[in-house]
């Protein structure tokens, strides 16, 4: 862990107050209200969250809001509920029955709208199909789908029958999918014949077939027809969704009661990168997760019944889980989903859709914003973006200039921006403005949500002074927090509660200014953020050494204007191997195959040796400096062999 560079971050003095018109209609209208709620929640966190939980429908009330034995939390103990019931059934007895739940657009331009009633019907049928395949409460189901309505339907169907889902991003390779299927012990995989991306077709079913070679635990693969691409169907194992629906329909009416699940029942597992080569299966609960996702979605996005909310994240990431599917639907809102790339058929695709669908709230990542800036202002300017009233960002620190562009060009100077800080592990947003209340400062995620108690501390746990850089920690449990790492309780303890006693360490560096605003600087561990995707350097290293010609590798991030971080891999070759440009290309392709295209190194540097400490640890910090500044300025006293640095320098391209 290192906090080098954190204190040097620029001072940003601009402050933007919520526009009066926005404020007047907002759920939370003033800082006085926020401060009061924050104080109340600080004094009585159980009471604050219990009030939010009461907005949901419970089959059985809980007896205690929180039981906390650090690092294990239980929220709404003894309560029983169902997430799919809360996202669907309860809206059917209201006027929302015929309101659009999902408005969807495919990359080729095809469209679908599902009302709450229709979505409910689809989920029931899907859940019946899963049951017919033998899926039972507690069984894990892997979902490997493009951004089509069936992705949300599949998640809700799993939630309905109490089968934790493990969504794997469609951009991940067959190998990455296999690792995740095995780790979660999934017995069923849901996929499609393909999905549209940048004018081409992603061969999802082919990847699934590849991933299941030698895997015996998966009993069934359920295939959704999307592209019409011919695929091979393994007899007895593979089932077309539409065919099974016809078969079941012939047997009678579809009906599927929502399982009454314990508040702590695992809703989903989602793999994310950590500091070791093995991705972590973060798992989340039912009651606590839905409570926090639902309330943060309502207040932070100031969600109203008449809004169309577009969170651009793929459901393969936590943002897609919490703010494409569960948060908006729990609130009875209209969520917009888009299948494809932001620049297909042209760089104005997003603005065209915002214009045509009259999107009101738009939530995306800084890396996307930087790409839009690069593509030029003409593209958004061609379209009428006046429907927008609120903008959001997530996934990495946003540089103030990108924030200003977003505010000016996309928001027309009238939309507040919510810069939301959170993680796969936190389940829901923890630090963010409340748009009708909080004055914003470009680049700051501002203040913690009521009930959340972050701090910035030194390595020894003492609190940092205002503006002093340190480690971002969370001092209290929160309802949406992860309940553990699937199959590895020790790793959970060590990873998150091993550095500070009873306190959660986020892995991020931050500073807090004199107004109590948080400025998150990014990861201080071996996790890098590439185009908004979270990757472990160790994961990429593990993939590289799987290649027959690689002896050892060290991967670091280098700041990149567009992607946040670019991936630089230092590679030593096995004896007899020659460093050639062709081999670099081969290695990049190899990483693409092992993990997915998002993890392909931007730069591969061959070297005779890697800088190591006397205890044999690779000194990534030196490599980072080398990759970033072209030289090493920091402390090298623990370096074992100084000639390595000389060689690395001379090998630079
Ligand atoms: C980073 C995404 C600065 C941070 C929801 C965190 C951010 C990691 C912000 C989690 C933000 C997320 N400002 N940094 N507003 N939001 N991050 O698990 O480094 O994919 O630890 O969850 O993204 O990434 P993850």
C-alpha cells in the first residue's frame, strides 16, 4: 500500500449549488435536512435503515435491525422477503401495472418496452423454466448474456426462486467464465446465441461451450435466441428458452410463487478483481442489499415516477445490478437499457437515444465521458438533450475538466452532477451528493450518505488532518455491504478487516477537505481501473505466465488520458525465447483469450529481470514510476540487484 502522490492532487475551488427549480421538487431539498438526517442516522443507524426497510414488502418482519460481530454483519434479522416480489408483484396492484418497467434498445436499433405487468409475466415464465431444469433455492446460476431484457428477466427469475445468480460480463473470455462457474459451483448457465456489439456479433454460446469443456457440475445451459446465429446444442444439456416455454405452456398455466427468503439469503455473487490472481466472488444479501439500493436510487438520483432513468453500465458489473435492475425496479421506475457500443453506428448514438427516448437521468463512467470529449462536441450538439435533468458518474475519479464538460455540454449547465463513490463490495452508493441539497465541487464525491461513516486515516489508523492524503475506510457496517467472499471467509477477513481493527479498508486513497468533502484518488493496492473496469494486476500476470514463452511478469498501470489507466506489462522470457514484436502481439492476444479484451496490455516490455526486494517481492512501485515517468525517482534501498534498474532503463523503447 502506498499513498504517494495523494496529497499532491490539485485543489479545486469551484462550487455548484443545486439549481432552484431542481431543489424545489427534489426528494431531499436542503443541507439542513441532510445534516439532520446524517446526525440521526449516526446516533441510531438501526433506526434509520429500518425506516428505509419498511418501504419494502416483507413476508415476515425482522426482529432486530442489525447484529454486528465485526467483520460479520446481519441486517433485519429473522425477516423474510423476496427481491423479485418487491421489484414486480407489489407494483401490480397499483397504477404502475401498465407503466414501462424496461425500455430497451438493441444495437441494430430494434426496440422493446416491457410494462411491469409484462415484465412480471416474463419473469414468471423464466422462473418456471429454471425450475423445470431442476434449479432450487440456494443453487447458483451463472448468467452470461448481452444487455437484452432477458438479462434483467433472468436475474429477477433467479431472485424469485432464491437461486443466487453470478452474472459474468459478456466481454470475459471462455477461460474467465470457466473459472467463475467453477468457483461459484454453478449448476446452470444462462446465455444467448450471441449479442450485438460494434456492428459484430459476440459469440457467447461458443464461449460457453468452450468454458464447459471438462466441467461436469453444469447440468444445463439455457439459451436465449438473440441474433439467430447458428449454435451447437449439446443434447440433454442445452435447452432453448423459447422451446422450453412452449413445452411448459402445453402443460398448463405458468405460476411461480416468490420464495419467502431470509433477509440474509445470498441474492447474488459477483466476481471482482483483488490483489491476487484469483478473482473474488463477492456475495450480497437480500434484505440489506435491497433496502440500501432502493433508498440510494431514490434519493441520489432523485427518482420520480415520471422519470426515465438510464444507467449505462452493463449488468456484468455491480452498477448494472444495483442501478439498472434492482434499484430502479424496486422504486417502480422506468429503467432504460441499451445493448451495444456507444459509437455504433456513430459517435452520437447515446445522444440520439437520450433525445428519442427523452431520458431524464443519465448515469455513466468518467472513461466514457473522456471518450465523448475526444469525439467532439458536435455529436451531442446535434441532438436535443433538454429532457435531461440530472447526471451521474461512477467507477473512477472524474477529473474536474471532464466534470465541467459533462456539466456544460451534456447537462446544458442546468443539471446537477452526482459523483457517486462505491464498490462491488459496498453493494450501493456510499458517498455522493444528494442533488437537491449538496453543493458540488468538480472531482469530489462530496459527503457520505446518511448511515455511512467513512474516514481518512494513516497506516496506523490515526485520523488524517483536513486535506491530508490517507486511506479511505468505513467505520460502521452498512446494509448493502458484502457478506463475504464466496467459499473463502478467511480472505474476506484479511482483505477488508485485516489492516484496521474492526474497520473496513476500501483499498482507495482519499483526502477530506475542511468542508468534510471526500476526494477519492483511486486505488492504493494492486488493482487498476482500466476504462472503468476493475482489473487486478496479479490476474493479468497470472494470465501472462500461462504462456509457454513467459517466465515471469509484472503488470502496472500507467495514467492514460482516455482510459484512466493503461496496462503496462514487464515480461521476462524463458531461455531460448526471442523478444520479437510478433511475440508482443501474441502475448496481448493470449491475455485477451485468458481474461477478455479489456485486460489486453497496451504495452509489453521485455526485460532480462524484474526489480525485486531482498525477500523476492517484485517492486511494482519502481515499475510504475518507470512506466509513468520514464525513470525511477523513489526510494530504491530495498532493491536487491541495482543492475536490474539500469537494464530496464536501457531497454526502454
Ligand atoms: C473506484 C464500481 C473515484 C474506486 C461501483 C473503487 C471511484 C472502485 C468512484 C470500485 C468515484 C468508484 N470516484 N473512484 N465516484 N466510484 N471508484 O468494484 O477506486 O467496479 O474502489 O465498483 O472504483 O470499483 P467497482
